[in-house]
C-alpha cells in the first residue's frame, strides 16, 4: 500500500513538473515572438536560474549517496533515499540540465556566434558536467536496484567534482581569460 501512494505521489510530482516546464516554454516562446529585443536578458536570467538549479542537484545527489551507502539494503531508510534520489534526478536535475543547455546554446549563438576560446573551454567544462550527470543518473539506477558497489569515500570525492567544474565555468564566463 505504501508503494502505491509513493508511486501516486511521484506521478503527481512529475505531472506538476511537466506543467511547470510547459508554462516556462509557452511564456518563453511568447516573449521571444512578442518582444524579441527583450528576449536576450530574459534568456540569460532563465539560463542562470537553470544553472543554479542544476548545480544544487549535482551537489546534493552525491551527498545522498554518501548516506545511502550506510543504509541497510531494504530498510525504510534505504527506500527513502531511493525515492529522494529518483525525485531529485527526475524533477530537478534533468529538467534543469535541459533548460541550461537549450538557453546556453542559444545565448552562445546569439551573443557570441560561438566565437571565443573561453566559450569553447566553457562548453567543454559543461560537457564534462553533463558526463558526470550521466554517471550520477546511472548510480541512481544502481542504488534503486541495490547494486551500488562504491564506498562512501568514492561518493565524497565525486561530490567535489561539480564544485571544481563550477569554479572553472564561472571563471571562464566572468574573466574570459582567452
């Protein structure tokens, strides 16, 4: 019975997320077509909001894994971590990454014509962050199947990678060293 209500809750959360993303897409398209001259700063704002959301999730998910490793398989605590990890990935991290990429690529094209060494380095760092995202998504599946083989120390180290990539990306965007 608990699994059924959990599934319903997850379904409702996903539906709310899809509606939210749909509203964002419609409002963004409306702004793009109604006031194209005003769109660029709005696109930057949406991009930054998505980046912050993506980073929050990327910093939190490995931390959940650190604690999940210590939970006994099949325990209430382990099952709770599974739900938290799945919801974090599906409702926050995945949509935020998609919005980050869509608006980031548009901004790179519209604002810079994909020119600049700093921009190419930034895109490379974001590709690395996306690769880490994929690795973490795979870990969510392994934890869900009780097949994680990595120790807590591994996840503590992995937890530092998004921070390092974020520092590189921010420096590249603000300082534009090359």
